[in-house]
């Protein structure tokens, strides 16, 4: 077969496929967008927004419910804190010695300055 024969056969197949596509697709203008957008138009307000007053935002939870949740969270934090850190040894109580040492150092500085 000659190259020209091959090209003509391919062109015939292409034209047949294009005709089949045109039949399957139908009218091209119906598949093209009409310029309208789907969904709620921009700037419109939903029914829920219309129902609620603009200044009076209704609380979704009562004060008692918030207090219960706060207490439960504090209990969780306390439990986490207790588990997370090992108990420390008794803390040293500050004695009078460090204060006395500070006073003594201050006296030495005063004596050296005069």
C-alpha cells in the first residue's frame, strides 16, 4: 500500500467518527452553558438568616450546659496533670539563712563603698 492510500483511509475513518460523534452529541448548543449559574444567586439571603433577628443572636447552649462542660474539662485537665507528672518530693522551705546572707552581702557592699 502506498502512503497516500493510507492517509486517505485514515481521513475517511476520521470523517466517519466525526459524523458519529455529531449524531451522538446531538445539537451542540444544548450542551453549551446558557449563562445561568446553578445554586442560590449571589447576594441572596437564606431562609435561616431571614428568620433570625440581626441583633439578637440566640445562644445554642444554656448557661447550665456551659458550666457542666467547663467542669468536665477542668476534671480532664486535673486528671491529665496528675497522670503526666510524677509526685515531687517535699519542697524545701525557705529558711532565714538566705535572707541573712543577702543582708550580709549588702552590708559588705556598703562598707566597701564608704
